[in-house]
C-alpha cells in the first residue's frame, strides 16, 4: 500500500474553487478541471507535460487569485481517453487543443499556458492559428532532444519506450510503469534540498506518472515530445510570450532558452536559479508572481 505524503500546497489547493467536466474532442472524452471564479476577467487554459496530468499544475494554479484556469488531462493521460482516428503526434495534439478551446464557448480568448511537453503542444497550436492574447511557457522545451549533450540519455529513453511498446502486453506495461524507473526519473529531476518537498514530489510521480491509457498512445506521445521543440514554431508565434525557465533544467539549457527568446518576435525570459525541470512543484509561487506580472491582472495568494 502506497504511503500518503502531505501536500505542502494542500491548503491553497483546498481554498481554490474547482469544477470538473468533460467534453468530446476529436474522439477523446477529454476530462478537465475548471478552477477559480467563473466571472474572472481573464481565463487561462493550462496544458501539462508528458506523462503528467492536471494535478501537476495545481500548485501554480492555487497561487493565482482572481483568475480562472481550465486544466485538461491530455488525450491518453490521466482521465482523458485517447483521440480516435488521429495520431498522437504534435499536429494531433495541437489540433486537439484548438478544438478543446473552441468547445469551451468562452466569451473571450483565453491565455494559453504550457509546461514542458505542454510548451510544445501550446506553441504548435498558437503557431497553427489558435487565437490567444498571450502565451506562457514554463520549463519550455527550447531545443531538439535528439541532438547535443542530451542525445545519449534521449536515445536510451527511446529504447526504453520502444521496448515497452513491443514486449507482450503485461511485461511491456510493467516496464513502462516500473516504480523503480519512475523513482529514478523523479530523483534526477528534483533539485530542492527540502526533504519533505522531495518526498512529496516522489509521491506525485509515483501516483500520477503512469496514468496513461495504453502503450501505443504513450509511445506516440513520447515521440512527439522528443521530435519537436518550441524553436521550430517560434517565428509564427506573434503574441507576447512569457518564458519561465530554470537554471538547473537537465532537459533545456539556459543558453537554449535565451536563443528561443531571441527567435520569438515578442518574448521575455525569466530564469529561476537553483531549480530544474520541476518549477511547478518546487517554485510555484515565483512562477505565479511572474505570470500575474506578465498578464497585468489577478493577484498572487497571500502566504
């Protein structure tokens, strides 16, 4: 039986109004969570990263006051079913996001926010025509994963996901959901020295990292995450863009984030020191402060 670890942001999350709903988008019964006041002056649609689901962004969402945030589970992850008759590649996910936003029937276009793989999905969607007044990218994937210093670990990950998809069903799923591998990934990503926070981060990954619908969808999503990056969409993203990056991110270097900033027509970059790819877990308040300042509306919850 898995031990429950106390959520350091539990009080803020509990104080945030939330409504649950679902909508059919491109054959996916997409489940989403709608946080904050319905009459807020601005709405954000927030897209989580690869193998995650909506819970991952709750620490940031809970810090935002006076704003409405709609956070879906990506198709094939969490409580959302895979898309039917469309590939789970970057074009498929971008089309899904645009259709999801349209299905909400909002009176004004929402701000689009993406974390990690979600930064690629949101960038592709905005570059492809999804209308938004502003774009927020947290831990953006700013460079190709299959080139440079990350090529070897990425190649090993490719082998891992490919084997997980090719092995007999029970063995393959067991490999892809292996708790030791999940814990190793979590240990590598967490940079905080706060032992209680590290335990909770590991608990989050243990609980939510393997909530994928099937092996084929997971492999498609992995390929989409490693064969694409935000740079390739930068020239077509003309809206003001906020980049919240991390000094110690093992996936994207600060130099690559700076290059991405320079490629975007209208962007500002903030680099948080002492943190890696888990800004949403380790530094959610600072991320929320940057978001509120960028949007010029809303507030950050009192401590």
